[in-house]
C-alpha cells in the first residue's frame, strides 16, 4: 500500500508543480497588462485563472506525458531503471523554454495585440534581424532578467519539492499495468479536455466580452502548441459559417452593388505617370484631418489641401505582408494566413501593375529594406514590375537604420532614376523608418523618452522626407504629368495606445491623390465615403481607363453609388464598418468583441455580422483555390 501512496505523491507533486508554473505564466502576462483588464480587476483575474484551468491542465498533461511513459515502461525492466538526473535535465530545459515563451509573449502582445503564435515564430525565422529590430522598441532588459529569475526560482522550487520523492515505486506487475492504464487514461483526458465530440480549443477559456480578459485566460504555451498541431490552414478554412453555395454571394451583393455609369473621373489626362508612396504604419491618429494629433504630419496636411483626400479608409489587416497584397492586388486579408508567403499562390493572383504594364507603363518598386522579406520582391517581379531597388542596391556607406537604408536616401535614388525613366511610368516606394524600433539618425522631433514619442518623431521624419521628395520632383520634367498616390500599409496601436486590435481606429489609414493632373474642382476635396485599402486598385484603374475584371474584391471609391462599407481583419478576428454600426467578431471564442453602437438593433447587427462572415469565408475559399 505504501508504494501506491508514494507513487501517487510523486505524480501529484509533479503535476501540481507544473500547474503552478502555468499559473505563474498567466500572472506574468496579467501583471504586464494590468491596465487592460476590463471589469473589477481582482474578480476578473480570478475568473481568468478559473476559466483557463482546463487549458492549464492540458498543458501539464502534455508536459507529464513523456516522463510518465518512460518511467511506466522501464519499470517493467528492473535492470534499466533510469536515474533522476534525466528528469532534472528535462525539467530545467522545459522551464527555460516555458519562460522564454512567457516573456517573449509579453513583447509580442504589446506590439501585435495577439499572443505569441506560429506566425510570430515564422516571422522571426524568416528575418531574425527584422524581428530583433522590432523588439528594440520594447524593453529588453526586463524580459531577460525575468527569464533568468523565473527559471532559477522555479527550478529551485522543483528540487525542493522532489528532494525526497522517487518515481517508479510500484513493483508488482499488476500494479505497474494498472498504473500505466490509469495514468494514460488520466493524461489523455486532460490533454483532450474530456470525451465530448469536440476536442479542447482556446474558446473553452473564453468567458468575457472584453478581448484582453479572454486572452489572459488562454494558456500561452498551450495555444502556441495548438497553433503548430491544428489542422493546416492551407487545407481547411477557419471561416466556415455558411454552406459554400449561392447563399454566400447573396450576402455579399449589397457590398458590391454599384452603378458603373455613376463613376467620376478626376484626371485631366488619360495616361499620367503614377507615383505611389506606401507609408509604413501610418495610422489616422497621426493626421489632424482624420481626427488625429496636430503637428505630427504638417506636410501631409498641405498635400491634403491641394489633393483629393479619402478620410474614411481602413486597412485590410494589421501587418505589412497583408497590407502589400491589399494595396496592390485589392485582395482582402486571410486571418491566420498570408498569401504573399506562398509564391505558387500569389503568382496566380493579379496586381494592378500588370494592367499598367500591359498599357505601356514602365514599372519600378523601391524599398530601403530587404525586399525578399515577405516575398515582396518575387511578388513585384511577377506582377508587372520591371525593376526592384532595395537595400542590396545601395552602398555600405549610405545612412541606415535597423531595417535598412533610410527613407530619404531611397527617395533621392528614386528621383535620380525617374529622371532617366521612359514615360508613362509607374513607380512605388515602401517606406520603413516609421517601424519599430522607430530609429532616427537625426533629432527626434517629439523626443525619444517613450515609444509613442519616438513613433511621432519617425512619422514626422517620414512626412518631412515625403515633402522633400515632392519638392525635388517639381523640378523634374515629368512632374506636371504625374499623379501622386499616398496610402498606408496598415494602422498602429501608437501614438494613442488606447485602441485594442478589435477597434476600427487601429485600422484607420490615410489615402490621398494629388498632383497637377487632378482636375481643379477636385483639389482640396474630401471623400468621406467609407472604404478599404483594397479599393485602391479598382479606383486607380478606373481613372486610367484600364480593365478591372481581375479585382473582384476591390471597388471604385470615386463612384458615389458604391456602398459605404469596410472590413478589417487580424489573425483571430474580423470586423465590418458602416456609417451606422461597427462590429468585430472573435473567431476563436465565437463572440462579438467590439460593438460601436450598443443601441443599434440586434437583428441589424447580426445581419452586418453575417455579411462579414460571408465575406471572409469567400475570401478564404479563394485563397485556398489559388
């Protein structure tokens, strides 16, 4: 009987130790983001632990499985009894990995608004230097010290708890067999979360209408592990709300219903040169004309007074890889996936540069960073762009920041090259300085005491070098026959730091057209129609009189009959915006996580949500077909 008691004691202590470590992980996360907790904080913290318990138990079961199997099987062979040394090493290594993930997760969540995931790990593996550059904007010393302290303290606790505890106490064959069967059944039960038809998933921990509370309840390590072992998002859509039949198109008809004869032409020439500036992370809160802060982008304000400004535009998603596709291909974001990662897929889609190339345009793309990152280079070269100029095309003496060559250097190179370019030409540039870690070689206009002020300063720099570029362009022969287009790749949490990823303001971006080729009556005009970054493709091609049939997800924003609706998308959620209501849906917890107008009739909100569900289900179906 004593051997059974000793075995039970060893098992309970090991299981309880790791359960305590899971609790500690949640405590780390909550302590870093304490101000984000919605509701009565002490009560909500308790609820996070309670509702996250099933995922914690599953995590511990995964951790316990290997030692349990080894001890159970080897106990049948007395001569092969393993020492405790290997378990000590296993525990130490696992604690190290566990807390490295815990503290990296803090920085990932701060920047992305999502917990660490397969996407974050793949981003690091694709470009370690880029990921480390992003991390520079977050405090590094605290996580490193935290990892060291947490691992050391936890391992010391482990040694203390198991000082007099031994495994493999049961000696009888029947006892060993019974232990193996019962232990395996228990571990399997905890891993799976029960014996219902549905296996354990993150929504099990969801309990609140506050997104952060749900994120706090979900076990960080369990969710990351599941991200790697769940069904491939290349084989199965995460958006399965309706039958894949005509019902989807019926939901979407109101979004794309427009009278083509109502479109307006704003250009004085049919084939102007086109210069497109894709601004890194330029959220609407930086632009006074969009309700943002005053004095951050004074030159953009001047361009707005001279151009045609779209002030109700929302980005396709929250990351650059999806912003590039949304801008140039007019294709919406795909939640947990990104089509630009798959060359075999993105080669099959169109980008508006192909239509320009077919119309006789000479196309080029400029970026100070590595254009291979996110497969941007392959995307450009397979979609009508003849020349890609990036970090590799500049000498080692040129001014650089963490991500690559400074924007003003790249703008100067663009001016020099366009001087020799045949017309009509199309040229685009993707800026990079306004990206974490918000690094400048010169003066920080708003100081560098906080990330928010560094962000304002790099935005001010970007605004300044854009103005310098235009001033230099005015001296070139091609200037008078050129349309300038300015749009952001995505929004940002800064400088406001008050909007969660479910809030539409995180996706609110500027879109502007200006230049001598604009008709006088459209200079200084604002278009207040709600639209998407993805609508630029058809809007631009319509102005140039070029085909738009390859861009079914893009709409003409210069057609007053185009419905006022926009969509936004992050890894685990999506939203829809109309003049009357904005609603966001968490696709993990299957709950509404943001609702702008609480007084809006529930049936109308549900109807809007169905449109958004059908939209992203259809988008993902298309992604899978490519």
